[in-house]
């Protein structure tokens, strides 16, 4: 039996971003932009200190999509992202995914995707389109 998620169904994942996460992400991707790894450099930027990679934060959305909603077997088709505030080491980020409309006949879902920090500030907004057969 196939389960379909209805409009408004949502799921979340919360994680505190650590120094190890930032350096690990830099090592995995090769993105050694000094705004992420060099405090002296980053202090001279508009951020006034080091920030986490935007795509590290976006990866928390992938966690929700692939493990919770719709869940295992989901295939990403597209993702739009808008980065609205910096994420720093020791910030606790909650990624939320919400079904925007009933699935298409092909099992495609449109999802609202957001990340907020421990203060409830939106740090990332966007939407995704995924395929899931359930």
C-alpha cells in the first residue's frame, strides 16, 4: 500500500553545527573559502567572523527529505535555496520540510524547505521537488 502525504504534513531535524562539521565539510568538498576556516580573514568580512558553509546547512534539509519526509527512496529532482542569515559554529539549526500540495500522478511532491536557528531566525528558505513512490 502506498502512503501519500497530504498538504501541510511536515517533519524536522535539529542539529548543532560544530567546528568539526565545518572543517569536515571543507575537507569533503574542497571548499576552503577563508570565510569558513580562517577567523582572522572572516573578522574583516561583513559577517565579522567565521560562518558555516551554506550548503552544509542545506544538507540538513536533505536529511529530512531522505529519512523522514517523504523518507527512504526519495529522489531529489530540484531544490531552490535562499540564504537569509549566517550560520556559525555552535548554532543549533532546525531543518523543516513541509508538503506544499498533493503529489502528482507520478509521485512528485513540492516541498517547502526552511532552516531556522536556535533563536527562531530563518537562515535558509526554499522549495524542493522530489519523487517518491512509497
